[in-house]
């Protein structure tokens, strides 16, 4: 038997299909186009006319930059280039057209030929501006939910699977008479009535085993003063990604008043007892045939039926129930309660359908009504709207997983998200990266502007980071001013570096009203998967280590993790621990290096130098522990201690007849603090030292870059009688003309000049010129690092006032220097 030839398609049908295809492309509410490998338009649908105000035909052959502009190309270029590399890519963000902008979602689909080579890209953009506006409004509202949870009228609590309280709100504390900290120290067994404990534990066990997702229970808890509080509980379980229980969400309503009424009226009819039990809830009563006999006002509002209209109608017509997940009708629980003569509750998430078609989530309790002889004479439904309670529970869960200041996921969610991304990267045989970002010198912002403005700066920075991650990559707030970013699906390490540069630029553009010239700078560390590690926690630790290496390199940059960095990080942490320990125990020490008169060789001053000593041996050198102190903020309390101790030592010398001024180095963080002058003034008053016996050594950069505020501060210090000198002169701005504007008493020639002054003619000439110009401005000149007689002779002849260095004395304890002077 010969097979039938396939019927030919009617030409008219083919034409009709082509016309429909063309009409759909032209009229689709999305921006559709085809881009060839030269990045020029080959096809553009009619929607381009609506969005761009341009005839689509005029776009053919023009490049993307010509049509959309450079600003759009900078945003959409990276995903487009990934599509040309053979990967499907997407973009979500702003798209600009003339004076208008839209928020769009775009897809870039590569078009490949038979050999697999990309010959073009299909693009499709959908306007999601309205959705984006709603998302932003939701983000703004989320910050208010913690207050809503804390002050909600309904009691809310998070409970660990072992029964311990993890979080409680004000309503729960008021119900039970405990302070929050007292309640968090207890578990449910400690406050549950013994007669109710078995039932509660059994239901919790069913939640843990997965037999049910939630339950409702009336139980008694003990008040702090010992009396029983009757509660209506609604308890559900929150599980992790492995379906393991994480904690219970418990909602509690105090029904003690209702229970008191019930017990008082128990000798009356059971109908009165059930009605009183329903105070505050919706109530429907029926006869034995399940025909409605009454609705209370709340039931009327929730069903849309008046009591008069509903009387005599079947209960299923008035009280229509549906499963929230499947949409299937749910059997009325009152029928089972009447048939079995029990109290029956709704199980699962149930919706009540209003007479006019809308649904409300409800919880329900159904029971038969008995006469005095125990005969069933009717039935009662007691139910209430739980939509607000459920929404509050969901928001409470959200708050436990997100940072309340920035709205970003917090560190409790970070490792799980990273682990999930690593599983995907492994399956796709791709690389991934973890970035650890820290704001450089953020403590200065809090100190200069206050913590409220510091919080505003962090919120603004978070928004900038989101803008720098347009593809929705995970970003988490890891600490006060620390963030972690997960970059999945990477092609190369070079791509990571490019993303870091973009993020650094976005951070630097952070702006906050009323905080001028914010210019946040960040340091970033990078760890790569699977190159550096395969575990989420290890990758984060390595990225943090690399971030510290970036800071040590000079801040405001990024570094990739290397194995050698771990040793430096451990050493840094040891130094920080030692600093904190020795500061807390007052075990820091000052040594004093003498300064001598250049002409007579007599000791005329001493520089106070911090040392970390254990059993007389130096634990760490200054160039090791000073950078750590500055990065961790410990330089503030350490600097305050050095200033106070040096002034007290100079006063002790003065009291025994030794007139020896001391000089103290001041860090930029100290000097820029708003309260620096107040600290200085208080130290002088407390020690009783004459201000002229103290000299503050400042760096050129501190003095030259501080503006009018620095000039004013220097003037105040000078008027107080304290001497000022510029330390390491010649290594910074090295502009003598600026010195006329500042009340500086002395310049200290840096040791790098002194070291080469006898061996390098150019260095000697420069040094002599600096000394001569400084003397012409009536400034004293002090040379540090003098180690040979030749150096000392040349500097003396050049006009130095004082000399300092190993030639005249190493840094020594106060007692040793005192012995040289007595």
C-alpha cells in the first residue's frame, strides 16, 4: 500500500500565516530587534517608533550606539557582548530615550549557524517601569516592619526547635509579665501549664516530623507572678533549603478574659458559652440540618450576607471554603463536627469566598451545640481573618534574614546563597568569585558627622552597589561597613577585575545630602571558585584576607587572594590582639630619643616614641603596629594615652629640675577629630605641664590638605602656647611657600635626606637649600636620623638648629635619659 502524499498547504493559508507573523512582530508591546555581528540593526519592529519616536526602517544598518546613545550602550553592552560570545544574557535596568527613561527587562539570544558560530543576536525588551516602582515602594516599607512586629497587638515569637525563645515582641512580654531578656532566657516548658504541655509538645513534634505545617491550640502559660494566662496559639514551622526545621513562628492572642467568661457561664447553656467564646471573631450558627440560623456582624461583613438573608439557607451556600493552593472546594468542617459530635478545625491554608467573589484567608473552629441533656441542637462556626497575621509573620521572617538598615540580605543568609551559587557553577563548569568590600576610614565619617549620617551614607552606598550589579548578583551586608558580593557564571579573572573597577567607581560616586565631598573609597578582596577554594565559608575568609592586603597596599583598590596572604593576615591579627591587650592592661611603653643643640651638643629636647615591650624586648616594630592601629581605629585611644603619658613625664622631669621639652607625633585620625583641641587642653590642665614644654609633630599632608578648619585649629593650638613642627619634611608637598600661612615653629628634615647627604651632591644641595629657606622664614630646622659625625658636621654648617639620631642617642626609657641629664 503506497503512503499518501502530504496535503499541500493552501497558498492562501501560507500568506495568511506570514501576514499574522508580521502583524505580531509589528504590534508586539515589546521592543524586538535583530543585531548582526557588526553591532548594526538588521530588523526593528514597529514598537521602536512608539518608544524612540523613530521610523524602524531608519534604524536598519545603524549601530547600537548611534540609535541608543553611549549611555544605554554602557549599561547594556556587557550582556550583549556575552550573547555575541554565545551565551544567552539578560539586562534589567534603566533605558534612556530622549528626555525620558524606562525601566526595562531585556533578553539577548545568540543566533548561531550550522557550525555553531554566532551570526547575530535577537533582542527583546519589555517595559517594567510600573513593576519597578512597586518594588521600590515595597523596599521603602520593609524598614518599618520591625517596629510593626515589635509593637503588634498580637503576640509574636520565634522559637528554636529545642523550645528556646529566639525573639519575642512587646505584646508577648506584656501578656506574660516578663522583660524581653528574661523571656529569652527561658523555654516553652518553663512557662507552659503542666496539663497542657503534652499536647503542645506532641503538636510541635508533628511539625518537626513534617506531618503538618501548622496548628492552632488553646493553652495556658504561666505569668511571671504565677497565675495562668489562657492563649490562643497559631504555630507554623520554617524550614531551611534541606527541609530541616529552623524555628517555629508562634502567634499568640490572650483569651484569658474570654475563658473567664466561659468558666463563669458554664452552668448556663452551652450555646451562651460558645457565643461568648467567639467574642471578637465571626460567628455563624445553624440548626441540626445545617441551615443557617444567625450571623453576627463580623460574619456578615466577611461573607457578604446579612443575617436575615442567610437564615434558612444551607451552610455551604453562605460559608464557601477553598484550598489556597489548589483552588479546590473544601468540605465544611461543621458537617464533620456535627456528625462525629466533636470540635473540628480547618487544616491548612483555607480561603473564604465572599458573596461578591473575593477571597479572605481564615482560621476556623466548628462545634455542635448541646442542650442540658447533651442532645445536639445545632452547630456553630467561629472564624476570623488571618491575612494580617500571615503577612506580619512573613515580614518577620524577612526581617530575620535581611539587614534592617540597608535592606540587603544579612550574613545569616550569605553562606547558604553562596553555596547554592557554587552548586550551579559546578554543574555548568564555570568559575565564580566572592568579593569582600570594606569602606576605607569609615570610622572618620561617624566621628566627623555622627552615626545617623553614617547610616545615611551606608544606605546610599548600598544603593550604589546595587546599581553596579545590574544582573541581580547577590550582595550582603556582612558587618558595619563591610559587604560581600557573589559573582556567579564568570568567564575569566579579568572579568572579575573589570567588575571590581566598576564597583569602586560607583562607590566613589556615592552622594548624601548635607555631607559635602563624601567620596567614599573602598578596598576589595577577591577569592575565586574553584581556584582558591570550593567552600563558601573559606571563600569569604580568603576574600577578607585579600581585602586586608589591598588596604596594606594603599587602600582604594582590589587584590586577588594568594596563599601567602594568609600568613600576613595571621600576623596582622596577632598585632591587633597584642595592641588591644596591652592597651587594656596599660602595658604600653614610651621611649625617649634625645635632641641635641647643633652647636653645643647639649640635650635640649626629646621625642616620645611608642614601644611594645615584653620582658624588656620589643614585641613588634613601630612600622609593623602603627599601620594596624590606624586601620583598626586603635590609634585614637593609643594616641590619647601617648599624649597624656608624655606630658606627665615632662612634668615629672620639670618637678625635679630638668627642663626638657617633649615632642609627640599626632596621627591624622587624631588631628582631624572634632574634639582634638578639647583633648589637648584637658591633658595640659590635668598634667600641669607648661604648654611651651610640649611640641606636636604633624605630617605635611595633615597640615597642607586640611583647608580653613586646619588653619584655625593650628592657630588655636599656637595661641595655647604649644609648639608645632612638620615631621618628615621634604617627602610630602615640600612647598615652602605654604609655610607662610601656618604657625609652624620647626621643620624636621626627613632621614632619607640625611642618609645620603654626605654621599650624594644633589641631596646635599637640596638639603642645604631647604635649611636656608626655612631659616629665612624664621623656622627652626631639626635633622633626624643622624648617624655619623660627617652628617652632623655638614648639617651644623648648613644651619640646622637641632640634631637627632643614633649618633646622639637611641630611643631609651625615661629613667635612662634622666640619668644622662642629672
